[in-house]
C-alpha cells in the first residue's frame, strides 16, 4: 500500500490488517501492559514524503512504514499498475468519492448526523461507481476500432457488463442455490 503521510492512515491500516499481540506478564506489581497491534507478516506500506520550497515540490522521497525497503521495492516492481510509489490512486479515489457523496464534501449542508446513514451512503456510492459507472480511462479499443466502455468491476473481472442502477439495486445480496 502507498499513501501520503496523513497520520491516521498508519493506525487504520494496523486496525484493518494488523494482528493483536498480548505482552507476557512481567510478574511485577502494577497493571499489566495492554494488547497492541503489529503489522501482519507480509504487510508492506510506504508513504510519499514531499519536500517543498516556496510552495513547489522539489524532492519526493519514499518512506517505508511497514516491511523493509527491499520488500516494498519488490512489490512495486511486481505491480501491474505502477512502477513507482505515488498517491495518485488514493487521491483519485478520494476525489471521486467526494464528488459522488455530498456527505464527504467540506462545508456542505449534506453532513451525516447518523454514522450508519453515512456508512450506508459510502457503500452505495462506492459499489454503484464500481459496477454502474463506466470510467473513461478504463475503456479499450474493440472491433472496428471502436471504444468499449468498462467499469472498475469489469476490469477486475467481477462482471462482464455495465450494470444499470436498477439492476444493481435489485440484485439479491445473498445468492440462494
């Protein structure tokens, strides 16, 4: 994983992908140390550090947070989508998410008072985007040199067509066989 140096990311990644470690008791008096999360084996996470002078980026450095520099570089080399550490993907995702979900826009009247409603709207916008929204940069040339539109779900191999919103909303969440 790669991102900018936004501090909450490290804790969120550990919460999602880390494992809980309970320290052994020391036998000394006092409260025992509590459990903590450590990175799971194989977790690789690096950040992009931008050095700025007069508001312009003059240098970009890689900072490894989880894993070793060698492991991170090997993962980047094996990546099918990028050959360098960058934040373009997460920034594009966040921009799309804010564009499609007014609850995440700063200074908006559409703020969420209820966390469950906010979470539901996040899932709605994310999944409908992936299945129902063709993305221009994902299109490919087909027969007769015509452009074929594709959604992120199509590129990931999860579906073979662009879903209508009606189709997506009425599709059973649990498939009974």
